């Protein structure tokens, strides 16, 4: 993995952790995320005339890939939310990270990517760290607990979320190979915003739109450039590296989330969470070296 690709994806991970912090500080999460996309899409549109990257309209294939990616990521958030409604965080969160199991498989099978032994070791460390970050204690029983009740709706929703996310990542990787990552990201944001708008205009959310804007307009303004930076740096990094490496390295955001929780939110940080975050960091370093 090249140094530039690694740096871009790490920056994306930091920005991803920051916009998740903004969401955590909001009142109505679904409405706030919609406002984040409005802010990001508006900023994106305003800055496009200033960029020097030549624009050309995407062909049908690229537009299809953008749409597939957008639908997958919206479904991921929807399934994630459904899983959390009836499931514990320590069960749902690890299962939602199973996308990292599928992505290297799709990368090698569908895209012909080749992974080095060091890179594979790094991916495995990242998967282990991401999976174990919400464990309550170190034991075999705790490790397999998320898989104990496969008949549970929350477990099935979480597993489906991980699978759907992996498909969206592959669609993105194929799309940015043949089309500008800048404009691919722009259309991705617009389509995701359009899909989310159908949901946000439902009667239960409509009264909350202006209320959230009045209460957290400052956070919404900040979220625009943060989300835009997160999206763009990841897609440019994805264009320069195998998707099998890019998606695991972005899990550095979990490490950043742990640090933000400690220093800014006053959260307690058990040895398991810190150890899991360090496993992710070690895995990212191995992927860079591999």
C-alpha cells in the first residue's frame, strides 16, 4: 500500500470519527445526519467551480455503480439502526464489522487483487480489533456471544449490514478506477441525500427538521467540511490502493473514537477497548508495510 494512499485513508478515518462525534452530540440523530448531507452537498456544489479537475458526465455504468454504492450505504445505516433497536451494543457492533471479512474475498475474487502475507496478517489484526472492541471481558464465551442467537432479528440485521456495506465498497472501488473520485463522490453524496430525503419527509420527522437546525446550526455547519473531507480522502485513497486494504485501514477511526471518548467525552476506557484499538493500529501498520 502506497504512503499517499495510507495517509489519505487515515485522514478519512480521523474525519469519520469526528463526524460521528458530531452526530453523538446532536439531539435527533436521523435528522442531524440528513442535515450533514445537506451541508456537505451544498459545500461540495459551491466549491466545484473552483476545482481544476475536468468534468464529464458519468456513463451509464458509472452512474449504476454510484447508485449501487449509495443504496448500499443507506441500507447499511438503516439495517444498523434496526439492529440496535433490539440488540445490545456489544452484540450488534462486532457483527456490523463483518464487512471486513467479505471485502478481501470480493477483492481477490472479483477484482483480481493480490495480498501479501504481511497484508493478510494486518487485515486479520484489524478484524480482530474491530470485533473485540465492545467485548466486556476476555473469554471464549464472550468472543462467540454475538453469534449465539442467529435467530434474533438484531443479529440478522447486523450481519446483513456488514454484508451490504462490503458490496457498496466494491461498487465504489470499481467506480473510482474509471471515473474521477471527486465527481464520483459528488454524485454519491447527492444520491444518498435524495434517498435519505424520502425518509426525512415522513410525518414523524418533519417537525424535527427546523428544530434540529435551530438547536445545532453550528454543528451542522462544521459537519459539512468534515464529512466532505472524510468522503473525498477515502475515495482518492481507494483509487490508489486495493479495496482489501483500504476498508480495514479505515477502521483506524475506531482508535480515534476511543481517544475522542476518553479526552473529550469523559468516557471510561477499559483495557479491552484500548487493547482492541491498538490491535487495529498494529494491523494498519502491517497493511502499510505489506
